[in-house]
C-alpha cells in the first residue's frame, strides 16, 4: 500500500548548543517507546557525551561513503533510508551542504526525497541558516553563513518547535565543555557567542516562530470561516485619507500601539476602484514615511465603499483597534450622510474604534480645483451649436409643422441636444434643452405662436424632453471628464513607472529624479533648493537665503521667488522649476516628484555619512588594535630579550656555556619575533593606507618556496614540499610572496600535530597557479572562514603571547595587492588548507590547461 507524503517536524534553535539534536533524539526515543518504527538516518554528536548516550540502543542507518579529492567522506544514504521504510527518520542539520558529487547539493533536498517516499522526518536547524536572515546574521555576528536553507522549506514544515535557551545559560554550557572542545571555548565565548550576539539571535528566532504562528492562525481562521477578531495580539489599524490630519492620526495610533508590548501598527489608505481620484501623492508619501519610521507598515486597498473596505482589511489582519479621524465635513453634509466614521463604528463589531479629533474638524474637505472636461475649442463650438443650431432647425421644420406631429419634432430637437452635448459638454446642452423647450412650445405646440400649452399631454412630453436632454447631457459630460481623467492618470502612471525603473536601474537617485522631471514636462531647469538659515519674512526672493542642493538643465534657479513654479516640500526644502508655467492638473505629479526628491536627498546624505564614517571607524579600530599590540604583544618579546641580555651582563653569575647559549637563543628568538611583529604592523598600516610599494615580476616558485622554508628556522623540519619542475612562473613581488608563504607555513605548523608535517604543494590551473599549504590540525568551522582574515584575530588560540593575529590578514592583503587570492578550505580527513592563487606570467610558455581536481 503506497503512503502519502511524510510529515516534517523541525527543531529550530537560535545558536549551536541550545539542545536541538538532544531534543530530536529525546522525541525519537519517546516514539520508539510507544512502538513507532524510528531510525537514525544521520545525527552528528560532535563529541557531546549526553547526545551520544541517547544514540545508544537506537537503529542507525549506515552512511554512504564518497571519495572526494583523494579522501573518503560519509553522507546520509538516502536510498538506504528509503529502502528501510521506517515510520520516522531522524536527520540532523537541515542546512548541511553535501560533499561534491552527491546526488543532491543540500541535505534538505535529501529530506524532500525521504518525505516524498511517505516517511516522517524530524530534523534540526539554526536561525542563522535561514536564507532571508543571512545578511541580518552577518551584520550582527560579523560571520558569513555559507550554509543556508530556503525559508519556504522551513515554513512548509508541519511543525516547527523552538528550542530556546537564555544566552547566559548557553554560555555556561559552553564553559562547562558541553558544546565545543575546551581549546575552542575561549575563542567562541569572546567572538560569536557573546551575550549581545546570542540575545539578538534569540530575538530573531522568537520573532520568526511568532510569524509562523501568525500564519498558522490566519490559515486556521480562513479554513474554518472565522471572521471575528481573536485578540491574540494587539494590532492597531489607522485609516488615512491623505488629508492634513494624517500625521496626527499616525502619531496617536503609534502611542496606542506602544501601550502594548509587541503590538503591530498598520496604516491603510482606501482608493477608489477606478483609480481616477485619490489623495495628494506628496501627503501620502510623507505619511507613509512617518508610519515606517514609527515601526509600522503601510497598506493600500481598493474599494468604493470606504467603511466596508476598512473593516474588511481590519478583520483580514485580525486587528483589535481601529483609529479614524473625526469628519472634516460640515454640519449640513453630516445631516445628509452619516459619514465614514459613524458608519464604520456601527459596523465594527468586536473591533474597538477610536475617533480622533484634529484641527481640521468640520472645516470641510480640501477640494481639488475643477478640471474642464473638454477643450476650449469644443466648448465654444458647443455654445455656437446650441445658440445657432436650434433656431436653424426650427426654420427648417417650420414649413412642415402641419404635416409632422409633435413627438417627431421632440425627437429631432432631442437629437440636436445630444449632438450639442457630445461637442460642447453639459452646460451648452442644458442651455440647448431649455431653448428647445421654448422653441417647441412656441412654434410646434398647439396653440402655435404662443407660449401656451393647451393639451396636458404635450406639457408632459415637453417636460420629459427637457429631463432626458439634461440627463443625456450630464452622462456625456461625465464620460468626457472620466475619459480625460483616465488618460491623465495613465500618463501620470507611465511617468512614475518610468521614473521608478530609471531609479531602480542603479542611477543616482536624486539626479535621476530631477533629470526625468525636466524631460517629462519639457522644462528649462529643475532645482532642489535648501534654506541655509532660519526662515525669514522676505527670503523667498533672496538668493543668499538658499543653497542649490541639486539641479538639472540650464541656468538653475537660485531662490523660489525666481521660479515659474515652486513646490514646498517642507520648511527647508523647495523644488523650483523654470521654463514654463505648469497646469494645475500637473501639480499632483509634480508634488510626487518633489516628495521622492526629498527622500532621495535623505538617502544620499545618509549614504554619504555612512561612507565617511566607515574609514573613520576602520582607522579607529586599527588604531585601537595597534595600541593594544604595542601595549601587550610588543612588550612580551621585549621583556624576554631584555631579561636575557641583563642576565648575560650580570657579572655576579658565572654562566655555563650551555646557559649562555640558551640565553642568547632566547634573546635571538625574542628579537626575531619582535622584528616580524613590527614588520607585520608596518605592512598592515601601509595596506590600510594604500601606499604599499609593489615590484611585480615573473617569479619561479621553485626558488621562492625553499627560501620561505629556510626562513622558518627550526620549524623548517616540519615542512614537506611537493613542487613540479614544470610549474610556470607567476607574477608576484618576490619578497612579499616569500612573506606570505612564511606566514602561512608558520601558522600551519602551529596548529598541526607534532607527528604530522605540513605539506606545501602547487599546481597549474588555466591562467593561474594554486599554492596549497595543508595542515592536519583541528581545522576551523566553515562559518569562521572569513573571520580568520580579520586583523587581530586568533581563532581558537588561547595563547596570547604568540602575536596579534596579523599573519593571515596581512597575507590576504598582500595576495590581493598582487592580483591574487587567499582562501581557506577543509583538508580532507581533518585540518585546514590555505589556497594561494597567483596569475601566470605572460612570458611563460603555453601549456595545455590542467583540469582542477
């Protein structure tokens, strides 16, 4: 019998060591005790004894062995797990990257195959491995997470359980040796596992799980048709109309939301379904920025019935409170209609509605200036047709008035009114209708040639004629107006869409905005002005009171008074336009441009400030580290050398030749350390300042590598080289290349076991040569690869007397200065491999390209 798709359960943690694997194994043993068929598909104990104890007695599916770069690795055997057909499979580390050559690149893809086979899976993952949070985690911890899993994979899980632990408790676990090996604890506690980092990661995990819980609740409410509000979490919705009271409403709603911990603030603006009328774009843009600055989100919904649209949105987001502004309509208008606020309150049900007063209450709505639906030429033609056309029609029908009945005359006059409406709009048509009524009454209604109507039916017919004529005129006028508005809205939308694409393509935002505005309206110049001092009574025409922030076009405007059109953005910014007067209908798009220009200016200034602060922060960090190096690491070899020299100078002690030789060796070694340290500090300073001198020339590795090995002194006996005599020359500075190799080899020797040698080998791959320095030490985790190249870092090294950790940072800087790269990689079987890549010299003879292993 075939099974359906298996169910996925994930234990999510904020950081390594919180107990995800332990909880997964506990759940597995609980199910095993209940009689469920549970197997361990893959679990990494990482040397943790309590985790290993839980594995005892559980069935473990043997792993698959794979050969990669001459070494054997093991991965989960997906086929074996599927063939075993258990009810539940335990698979650790959801975000793990499989060995190259595996069927799937990622372990979560292996899990998908197991789930498709109808097997339930329990797995684990840390919050830092979620793809959407990768950049956030890097900013918090300074570590790039190379192993990630798509958020959708975790969101699709049938159950996500948070494994939570306080930062202090996790650090105690680490200090007790329950997470990492003792030699790695100090470095981990002082770097990735700082209290601040763990607190931030814990908050990310809690918020992510809370978001998934919200999704599950929304899905449950939708599946069960629950329309009522469940007050599981405070959500405050503020309704914005785009009017001047919007700022007051947003701030009040933010204060209401701030009274409840974790409350959400949402702003919503309802636009008409036809999109032809709406709020002032500049006002809505400003209010949207205000909402986002206060930690809220801005939403826009479409609906002709504002109360219904507001309540539908509020119930859709499970809102608990709704903030509305008191009506701006006058008393007479409120008598005729209840208004949005009253109607919304009556229909709100369990949602609390706050009616907020403001300084615009009952002052009436700000009406946009009237826009003529038709051109001036058509309106004039309509009036002429109404005034002259109906008398001409009367003259034409007069000879036949005895043979044509009144209904036929009314239809012909109605046809003329429709023509007038089509040509000239509503008012010429209404005038034509009234004039037609009079002409029909006098010339064609008995008794003729008198303004008297004898038959009541004729009076009724003429009245209907006038009514129909007025209604047709109104419909035609509205259609013409809507057509014009639709055309303008489409043109405005195309302009703003083109503008958005222009900016998003990567061009300078502010300059792009001004240039696009000038091109769109055919202007001579567009200038963004900023007030230089406090606002004065007569500074609109004073060029000294304004500063040009940005301009596009010809001669810029130096003050708002010299512009043909100006838009006040705020108290300090004005957009000045020169070239021609713009129509009132263009004002809305112009204000939208102005609002975007203010945002672009702010972004440019923030980016400039950040760019200026970056080198200052880097220089300050470097200065602080250098001072720390001088105060500590320079003092150690100096003290050793001084003690040895003073001992030799002491005439009161008769040193034996062996003691004297040992003291001299101590002084020599200390001075050599001091020389290397000072050289590294100076070179790092030159790299930071960009003044490192280079002498690039063709260089033979078979000459440089032996010299670098000899420079290691006694440590050279622990180096093994494997260089081909056919290696091409590389482009490098010989002295700096030797320096890089010495740093890499000395670092590798420090972390390699005493009985294992460090291997240095090189090979040609296309247009570059790779030099590999391979050690067999404990290695470093992949997520720490970038951190080891940061100055003043010695990852996992608790010996503070061996230097300031500049070796790898300097080596990478020197390699990049020579157009090369320096990257770490895992040594198959354990350890770390540093890969130095340098370009091949152009004078080297052409060889066939060698395929990379």
